[in-house]
C-alpha cells in the first residue's frame, strides 16, 4: 500500500479503470478511489474511465478523457482479474500500471500489484488503503466504497465477509450518507426485471444433486426489453431456494455464444470456469460457452462437482 501511495505522488495525472459490465464493487472501488485521490491531491488530475452503466447510475458517472495516448500518466485498474476484462483498452498506453484486486491473481498484470484474495471486495481494499495511509475519505467516497462492499458480499451474506470486512464497513458508515436510501437503490429493480425473475423461478431446471440452470436467450431478453448487463439482477435468485447448492445462468450473446454466470453456496466452482474461458472467485465465477453442447458440459460439471463434494 505504501508503494502505491508513493507511486501516486510521483504523477500529475492518474486514470482509473475497472472491468467491463460493472457491478457495484467495480464502480465503488473505481469511483471511491477517484474521490479519495481528488480529496487528498487536489493539484492532480484524477479521472475514471469506462462505460456508464445505466442501471447503476446512482453510483456515479465516468469522466471523459479525450487523449488516445495515456503516455506519461499513471493507470490504476481496480476489481479486474485479467486484462481482457479491462474496460477501455487505452490502459495499455499508460506510463505505469497498478492492479488493485481481490480475485485470484491468475493474470499477474501490472508493474505493481495489490491483490488480496482474503478481502471481500476491491472496495474493502481501497477503503483500507485510505485508512492505513491516513488519507481523508469524503462522505461521497465512503458511500461508494460502502456500496461496493455491500454489493460483493450480498449484504454481508457471503462467506468472504470477515470481521475485517464488517469493521471496514462500520468505519465507512460513520460518514454522512443515507445508508438506508443507498440500500434501497441497490436492492430495487424495474418491473421488467421482476418479470424476468418470475420467468427464472418458473423455468429453472434443478438436478437431483442440487445443481440448477436457466438459459436466457436473445429472444427472451428482447421480449422482456432486457439488456445483457441487466440480467445480472437475477444471478442471485436461484440461491434463495434451499434445494439449490450450485447454479449457472447462461445468457446468450448477439454472436450466439453464452456468457455463463456461475454461483455456489459452499462448493468451489472456479476450477470449472477456468476450463471454459473464465475464472473468478471460488464461489462466484464467470465463464464462456460457445455451443449448446458446451452448456451441457458445464452443467454436468456442476452436478459432478457436487457429487464429489458430498462423497
């Protein structure tokens, strides 16, 4: 953390990236870090770049950076396990690259890395970076980092929630922001998402082993007026069913391949994701499938994984 702070002090301009298809932690860590650096280094130009996700507009907006070449600038990437997922490819043209993440460090990119797989979220890492370096944290930064922690812990439900996570969240909660209002924003969704969730519960396939799956086709998304990013709102829905222990949501992409969102309550699944052009956390991973046959292989792997675990 001290090395990162010293590197930040060396540059007049810092540009912060995160992963594509952002979630609250991606935006919370990115924008929270931007706010912290702006507060503590007002003489520097600090920018956050990437696609503005409409469903998470309450988290904040990206900055417009005109330059095509980031040479002479410090680039920081938060909450992104591997380089193909980094939003805005201009990160490659920066002068120095720092990775701050909590996913397994399978792609050890960057000139300097802070990767803590025991942290619940990148937002938790950023918050502790500020606290341990005695940096001032604004109310807005605290709000965004708190939202990121809440998002990646499932409101402190998932096993990655530790005593340190709760302590960090409590320190952020001391700041002046509407926590109840923020939780309502995170927890709320449009009626079209509710209807899609109803479709999931009606059509969910549950195998005897406790594995489940649902396929979200392009036709279904069009009929519900749903975008690919909005399908993330239903990822946790199968986990609320007691009989389900691991599940996969196959979201068809315009080119015909499937984006696979995989989750598990107890049994690790990231080894399955890695076999299908993906990866991630032990209990929350993403993969890619390029045929219906590969969909079947992934689902069978989830089933076999549960059988092996129970033995």
